[in-house]
């Protein structure tokens, strides 16, 4: 159901898209003291809801029954009085719950990194969207621009910053250009995983795009590996392997500080340290060459 047919007590704004941007955000603003009235609306469908408090704290949630979840659930009151509540959905119900779950994570990261809010709760799990990710990310940027246009929150954040969103993974994403590394090329030798990495002249390790990695790290691999993998997956930097569901494939060069770190990320388990990398050749601006002699 479109927001435009809802109660006139709430304000709603919709941006209309085109064939290039088929997902159209609709944003409903509900004043915090009237949050319970949202539960009276007979609406269904996935939505992301944002609760803003009075001290630069924000809560981001997602629900397929958002009128009851955002209107009646006491979980939002646990953090204090809600000043403003915004509900974001697709104007013509053309998105899935998976789309909304990915949008929840994108918006959470933007509020945290770009807008400087203390985002309450755990990092949302999101959802892997493969090629659809770019459209959902653009949708989120436009939705936050609408939120800012109401004049209640985000008013000091440049529109282009909201549209661009959080950079995410800035410490691991490699260069966009292929073949600019100088150093020694290595191949991974464990678990029948096809992966290559360059140890650069500066001592950095770069996992090259097109490399395979294990899709499900074991618990003993550590939380950092799992969170980093999920973040890259939901940021569109990884994709499922075409034929092996156990594997993911990198879409970007990924930077690591040590051979052990990149081996752990590739294998998803401990026990694959520097010895898992086999020296293949030297690399100069992407061109292979003879290996230097071992000392």
C-alpha cells in the first residue's frame, strides 16, 4: 500500500524513478510521541525504520510488518524517548525482504560513518544481493536525502554524502585498477581453493580479484574474519562461485598486512599460514617476470 493513501496525520514523500533506477523510495515521517498511531495502519510489506533520539543516537530496524514493529514494539523505548521515526519502503512494493535487509545494513553504516550517529544495537546482518546491490544502495541514498529534506534530522550532512553512503571496508579494499602491483605473486595451496596474492615491495599482501575464498569461516577463525567477509559480501565485493556453493569469488583486490592474515581469510580456518602460499613469479606493473633468488 502506498504511503500516499495513509493517514494524513503523518507526512510522506516519494521520489519517482525511471528505468535506470527502478526502486523508488517512499518515506513516512512519524513524530515520536505519536509512534503508537503507526500500528493502526493496515499496511504490509518490507520496510526499514529509523528511530532518532535526542542525543545523536539512532536505531535502524527492518520488518515485514513494520506498522506493528515500529509502532507498538517496546524495544525502541528501551533507549529513551523517540523524537522522530521514519519508515522507508519501496513506493510500488517492488522490493523483497532481502532487499530491505540489505538496505538496513547500508543505512546503518551510513548513519554511523557519514552522519556521525551512535547507531544502537548490533550491526545488521544484511543480505547478499549480487548484481542488485547497486540499485539498493542508490535507493538508500535517495531515501536518506528524503529524510533530510523533512528538516528534522541529517540537515547538516551534504546530500552527495548521503547519496554516496558509507565507504565501508576502507582498510581492506584494494585499488580499482588491475595489474598495478609490484612484488611477488603467490598461489594458495590449501583446500583446493584457487587464489592468488601479491606480496608487494612495501610488504603488503594483496588478494587479487577473481580469487576464491571459503564462504563459511569456522567459529575458531575469529569474529573479525566473519564480520569482514559478511561486510564485503553485502558491499558487493564478493560473489557466489558459479558451481561450488562452498566458495565465494572476490570482485576487488583486497589488502592485508600479513601472509597469515590473507591465508586465514581465504581458508576460513586456522592452520593456513605463510606456508600455504607458493611463490609463482615476480610482478612488475602487472607483467610476470623471473623470481628473485632466495637469500
